[in-house]
C-alpha cells in the first residue's frame, strides 16, 4: 500500500502506541482518585499537557483536552457566542472552513447570531483586508483556519490576529490540519483559541485539545465533574491523552524533516504537471502545507480515478475525509471560484515523512496511466466527450 492521505489521518507512531499500552492494561487508575494509581495517572496527564503546550508555545494550563478537533471547534464557537452575547452577535468566518466550524456557525445563526462568511481568492487565501472590512462594533469572534485541510493553503493568521487583538475581538483558529506539519506559535499568531486533533500527527483518534489563552473567559463545554479545571467534565481519556503528548513530542522533532516532504511534494507536482496535459494545482503554490498536493485533471471524475488508484493499492482522496460520503462538489473549491465540474475533477494527495521517492514515482506513474485511460473512455462514449 502507498498511503497518500495523511490529511485524513495518520498511522499511530510506534513510540505513541508503546506509551499508551500500559494505560490500557496495568495502569488503569482514575486520575481523579487520591490513591497511588490515580496520582500516577494525574501526573501522566500533566506531562502530556506540557508536551502539547510546548509544541504550540503555550502554557500547560491553557490546554484543555477534548475528544478531537470537532469538539474543540464547537466549544470555541458556542462558548464564545454565549459568553459575549451581551456585547454583540456578529461572528466572522470564511467559506472554506471545516464543517465543524461551518455547521456550528449555521447552528448559531438559527439562534439569532449573524455570521459573515468571507470569500477566499482563487488560491484559497483569506485577505486580512477583507477581515478588517468585515469587522463591526458588535463583532465578538473571528474564526479562520490556520491552513485549509483540502487545498493546503496557509492563511495569514498572524495579521488577522493582530487586527482582532487591536479591536478587542477574540480570534479562534482551527489548526487541526497544520499542527505538527508547520511551526505553530500561539503568541506569534495572537490566537485566543486554537483547535487541534491528535490523529493528524501520528497520535490516536478520539483525542484533541482546545487552547484557551489565559484571561479568556468562556464557559464550560460539559457540566458534571471538575475535570479539565471545571471546563470539560468527564473522566479523562488517559491512554489517548498520553499518546497525544508523545505524538506532540515526536512531531516537534519531525518538523525538522519537513523540507524532505516538500522535496517529495515538488517532485510529484512537477511530474504530474509535465506528464499529464490539462492538469492544474489548486491552492496557493508557495503558502501551502508541506505534504499537500491538490490537483485537477480536466475531463475526468475524481471518484473514478480514486477507485482505480485504490485497486493499485494507492490511498488518496477527493477532499476532507469528513465529507467523503457526500455527492456534492467541494465547498472549498466552489468558494475559490471553480465550477462544479472542475471541483469534481480534483484529487488530494497528502504526503508524510514516511513516504519514499519510489512510492511517489510509482503513484505518479499510476495517476498518469489512469487519467489517460479515463479520458480515452470518455472520448469514446457518445455524449460525454
């Protein structure tokens, strides 16, 4: 198998699995207990919190563990909306956010909040100037993702954060697709809230976190016990959190290997564009995640290409794994100005540090072969050429 869908999820790293196993077997104490095994579990949570905080240059007490990025996004938006409803009900976001943000914004709209959805340019960039023009006296939150999970475009969050901070508006950024792939510094970004998921950086599924900057007063996500400093009730997922912490440590070391991934990405892009006529890269050509290749092939349907690649043992996708069952074209590509036909001709290849040059060349060969065959089939079918 050649795995080129690291943006959907990643293999749990061996070090992560090794660190998690004791907490699934012998060390099963509840971290809320006062006896020795509980104290040991509580200490493990503290260590993991410190590791995750270090990777984003935050303070450990600013990290609140969740079940993943979707929960963190929901918490950031709904809790902010509730906490600042007296000040205003205007929220700014973009049309290319993950559905965890977009669907939460739609939920808030049904409850009387007004959402401004900013349109990106053709490269998928949200201009800070557009954000500034959208700000109103009653704006309480700006939520723009750090890097797009489909086309890989890295947003100018530091500039947007500076605008928000100057106006006294909270900034949330969904960093699920970027954390562990590029350096993340919450202070440099001037982010007040930041969402992360462990399974995107070789950690386990079902665990993530919300960074809440010290001094930001938003309510609890869940009511119940005193876990996560009274903000997220429920017994902690100790094995998952321990794995998340180790994954964060490993990701910090792996950031030094990102140039190797970029080189593999550029090699594959050059081959695909040179060898397959009428192919186009989507997203910003330079401001993009290290392993992201989002590419359109005129005259084919992505679904047919992906099925053929799967038969060759090559894993790729047409976009976000959270919308893989949808027949609708990508909302990201439509927002960037593409037609539905163009959007349906695009696939996403996301590389990781464990991919090899041989795998990249084999995948490029297969893609070229199948695109040619699919175009020939279309040309020979009456009414489809």
